[in-house]
């Protein structure tokens, strides 16, 4: 097997995934490449979160998250409310428009999951999950 083939395969898969999803998210009016779909999906799951909690769940740094949330707030997708537990933070939640778009994003993510799992048995998927979790652990242990 060729050296670094795992890295190359993961890179190709990520490029293919982005290329497949880009037009779908653009059609929803989302800015591609800033994680807006991931943020909508996360807030749809969790409800109200602090900016720090959201950044951690989406794996963004604080600066990137702040800029993206500014754009999403201007687009009417999210709202920021004072956090009663902390004067220095805000709670981020979806607006009604954000919830609608979040549900559409969720449908697209589910569609992608179906495509990714096509022709793969349950046992094979479990093996893939275990291997990918080991790869993730190798990276996070550094």
C-alpha cells in the first residue's frame, strides 16, 4: 500500500463531500466554507448554547465562530441573548428562519449519510467507525 494513502483518501473524500454539498447549501442561501450548516444543525440539536460551547462542538476557533455568527445574525438565522449566568457571554439560538433552514440542512446531511453508507453492511460500518475513531484519537493525542 502506498505511503500516506490514508491521508490522501481522507483528503479526496473531504473534497468530494464538499463538492457534493456546496450547491445544496448555496441553494439554501448559506455561506459555504464557514460552517453555517454545521452551526444550524448543532443548534437544532442542542437549542441555546454559549458561543464557546458552540465553537467547541463545531470545532471552530473563537474568532472564526464570531465572524460566522455575525453573518448568520445579519441573515436572520440566529439571535444572541444575554446569558443570565454570565454577564460576559451570550446565548446563541435559532430564529424561526434558522430553525426552518436547520431542518433543511438536516435533511441534506441525512441524504449524504445515506449516500456514504450505500452498499456497506452494518458490520462493515461498525469497523469503519472503529477505525476512524482510532485515527481521530491518533490526531487528538498529539
